């Protein structure tokens, strides 16, 4: 039985020596490639320094173009908002407290959201519910509320421009300033 054991250990030792030799050869090859790359790296760094002025100029052009496009976008947004303000009307009368609000009439030039908000000390409070309206004129638009209005409470129907997803999102949709109607719950 011992000759078989010596044969197996001999194979293991041979495989270990071959593995060490292959590993050593790969290490030498890798090290030589790494040292050969240093002159290339230095030449790339030198050419990069020469082109630094070009990159800086390109960066300034991109920054200026970005600033101009942002200004254009802001102008377009304000034009759209002002167009909505002048062509949007909302009429709401005082109504009974409850789980829905009926908006008597609405006139819109684009797709909008009508949101019912609480009013506290003359400022807008929580959003109780919202309903999507499309361009045109609508009458008796019903807005289902997440929480009912209370007797004696003051509420305001405000207008949001529909942007982004098809669902109402007060963080994403844009509040149209100066458009809306106040009502009291009886």
C-alpha cells in the first residue's frame, strides 16, 4: 500500500511545483507590462496638460449653453403658467360639509387638477382631495375627499398644472398661483 501513497504525494508535489512556476512566470509577465506602461502614462499626462486649456474652454461653453437652456425653460414655464392663469376660471359656492365638494363651473385651456385644500389663517393647508379636468368648460365637477369638510371650515379650490404622471402629485404638479375659489362648509 505504501507505493500507492508515495505515488499520490508525488503527483501533488509535482502539481504544486508546476503551479508555482506558472505563477512566477505570470508575475514576471505582469510586472514587465506594468513598467512598460509608465512611459505611456507619462506621455498621456503630458498631452493631457496640453489639452487642459481646450477642456476648460469646452467646459465653459457647455456651462454657458446649459445656463441659457435653463433660462429658456424657465421662461417657457412662466409663459405657460400665465396663460393658464388668464384662461382658467373656477367657481365654487358655499356648500354642506361632507365627503365631496361640487365645483359649480370650471374653464380650462389645458388639462388641470382641481384640488380642495383647507385654509388656515388665510394660508393653504392640507389637500383633502383632487379631481382631473380636461381643456374646455365643465359644470358640477365633483371632487371626492379623503377627509370630509367640517361645518364652519374655510376651504379653497386651487388649480395645479398636470405635469409628469397621470396621477395627482402635489410635489410634481405645479400650483397655478392666483387661480382658485374659496368656499365655506355649512
